[in-house]
């Protein structure tokens, strides 16, 4: 029986204490955390071999771009490990680049919605996903993550929303609906891009009919990388937009 199912039977439904308490290993599993290249390895040689294995071009001879990483684990055959800190957010794509494949420095993105108080409404748009990121975003409404306890709720119209949450790789037919949804949000407003597909196209980058990255279509305020990112990474991104995150989600060593 998977460990998380066993925990659910033993503990019942308990709401996460995040962000009042650091995230636990169960809340942010290793496979949702970014790969890193441990010190002591011959980095140039390892990066070269891992770049040949990487299906999305996330790894190059110079480093690792987390915006394209889909956590496929192929790089682990060359020495990478899933041991990096959870990446809650980045305000610029270049902030997700790790020279040499090492861990990224901790940084928090901008807080364009800091003046809205403690209530935030999210409008989710699936631009063309496999439903993985979609399900992780919607998990914030379940009893465990219970984002409503923090004043965060989902709404059915962009006219009532503060944050446009986009998952999936944008396709050309969805570009105009995306722009119209963004224009319908009252100000102040923000755009949150979730997952590798929304960031850089993931496995589908460059395919006919797609229009990635999202930031070429909309003014993205915050990026949450992963394939998919954990619900707590997504929650941390939302709270960052509101200026309510003091640090990134911590995971015990």
C-alpha cells in the first residue's frame, strides 16, 4: 500500500500547517523537488552526458534550466539527485537557471497583490494540459490543503478574480480566450504560470500549433516550475503574490 494512503488511514483528515510550519517530506516528495548535481563530480562531463539524455533541453553543458525540467529522472543515471529545495516561484525565467546544475539560491518573487488584504480569488485556465498540473492546483480546495483557511478561493469568472492561474501549453486557438480572460480581471491583478508546459512548453515545446512560452502572450508575474509542482509550491506562489510568504517551503534534510 502506498505510504500516503497508509498515513491517511492512520491519521484521518488533517489540514496542512503550511505556511505556519515548514513543509514535510510527505507534502513535498523528492520527485516534485528539483534535481541537483552533488558537489565533487566532474561537472562538465556529467552535464554533457546528461544533456544527451534530457528530452526537453533543460540540461546543457553549462547548467540546468528548471523551467524546462519535467522531472523525468533520466539525469539521475549521470549523477543528478532529486534533493534540491522546493522551488516555490520565480519572477523571471532566467531566475530558474542553475549554472553548473547546483541548487538555486532562495528568492521570493514580487508581491503585486500585497494591497488586497487576506482574500484572494483564483480563476484557473487549462490552456492544454495532461491534467496533472490541473489536479495539483485544484487540490488546494481539498480538506488537507484547504486554501480557503487562508482566504484563497476559486471563482468561475475572471470578472471576480485577482489571479489568473494558467496550466498547460498554450495552443493557438486558446490565445485569444487567454487574453480576454486576462483583460476581464479587475486591477490589481496577476498571472501565475504553473508547470513546465506553461513555462516553456515541456515535452511539446516547438510542436506545430503550440504557442509557448506563456510569457510571450501574457505578462506573467510568477512562475512555479515542475511537472507537476506540488500543491504547496503552488500555494506558496499564490501567497507570494499577496506578499504573505516570508520564505520558500522548507523541506527537512
